[in-house]
C-alpha cells in the first residue's frame, strides 16, 4: 500500500449516514472531517467536483427536513437522530485525536 493510500485510509469520512427508525436515512457532514477541510471547504476552495453528489445529498436532507412532506413530529425526530449521530461522531473523533 502506498503512503497516499494509507493517508486516505486514516482520514475520517466526509459524511455520516444517519439511519432513521423508518428505514430512511439522511446524510450530514462529519465534523471529524473538518480538520482536513471537510465538504464545505472543498466546495469553497477545493475541487467542488469531487464532493458535488455529497453536497447535493446534504441539501436534499435539509430540504426534506423543512418540507411539508413530513409532520413536525417526524421532522423533530429526524433532527434529534441527526444531532445524536453528530454528537457521537464528535466523541469518537475526540478519542482518536487524543493519541
């Protein structure tokens, strides 16, 4: 394995796939990836072409959360799940980054 492959293997994923109770899923940015730039940085300063589908998925998740396609109760449930996944990701990255 080349050094560049090892480096990519150790980088956190740019997204978290949040699995919801009804079998649906939503993508959110992975805060652990911010140290290396993350999706927002890639869109602003890097190569947006590499993250365009991921960015579109983030927007789609956000738009659906705000839409009238789901009830306020369902939107709140999804938001709680997304926040929990993000919080758990932060804790995991804190443990990894302490080494």
